[in-house]
């Protein structure tokens, strides 16, 4: 039987997951499916592996309660959601490890007439994804702490955090500083539309992965032996007709 644990979610399954998460009571403060996607990437970019037992409950409940054992009538639905979430996690993990682009779960905005919002105004659709990413930084601070020590990492993370909306509860001084920072970012790395922003987001994800999860080449324990070199066993014969016979 084929292993489906990393099988990409279909549009229908993303919709199913969105409905399950949307049905969880607001007081538990669950993540929406697009926030969940950013959260998973934030987990996968941590310098150290974070086990699912630590992060999965936070998707269903901000306090991390175990819904499956809480007696909720919808526990079965949440178990189904857990299966879908783990498939998305495995898919994202494989893409990030291989540095292969993936499609973030982002819902494009529509205007009052039902038309998709075009141009720079459409980039706001990335706000929930960036918020989910930030949730991962807050819950598991290793990545944020690494950025405090590494200027390159901090600069790269701005490419994702730039999509966060301003805090409505922030002071006027803090909001002015936020606006100035956004202006600086927009000047240094201008974005024309949502597609442009998604390309830049992907580049930032992989740039962070290169710092926190570098792909290390396989190291040989012994030097490579050429086919015509003497066999290391000391027989006096060439490697290709001795211990290298089965290799070559």
C-alpha cells in the first residue's frame, strides 16, 4: 500500500480542514487553516526539531489542551484534522529539506463585487500566514533567539514578518515606528502584487532554512579509492578487481 503520509492535500481536503478548524469554539482560539500553514513553516524552520506532541495541540487551542481526550463531541473531527495537518507538515518538511517550492495556503482577497483584489492591495492576503508564522516564533523562541544573534537571519525573517498588520492596541509611537519600518522595507524590496510577494516569501523561507537547517553533504569516512588504485586491503591487486569489484 502506498505511503500517503506526505501526500499533498487536495483543494477539497484543505477546505475540509478549514471547516473543521472553523467549527472549533472561538474561546479556544484555534488557528485558521492559512494561519496553520504559516505556523507549520515556522515550526519547520526552528534550529532544533520540535516534536508534533508539542506543537499540534496549539493549532486547536491556544493553551494546547488535548481536544481528543477532553470529551468534546467533535473530537473525532479534530482527529481527522490532525491527520490532515500531519500530511501538510510532512509535505512542507520534504519541500523545505529539498529546497523545492510549495504553494502556501493563502486565500486571495475579493472586493465587494466578488472580484479578486489586484496589485499591491492584494498582498494583505498574506497577513494570516505571517501571523501563524509569528505564533510559532512565540511558542518556540529558538528561531527568534537565533535571529537576535545573527543579523543575516534577522534581515531575512523581515521578509515574512513585513506582512503582519499593525497592532491596533499599540501606542501611537509604536505604530509610527512600525509605519517607518514598513516604508523602509517597501523601498528596499518593493512588491508589485500577491504573486510577487509569494515569490519573495518562498525565497525568504529557503534563505532561513539555509541558516537554521543547512543541507550538509554526505561526508566520506575514508578517502575515495580510484578503480585502478591499489586495494586498501593490501592484497597488491587493483581495487577494481579486489574489494571494488562489486562496487564497480
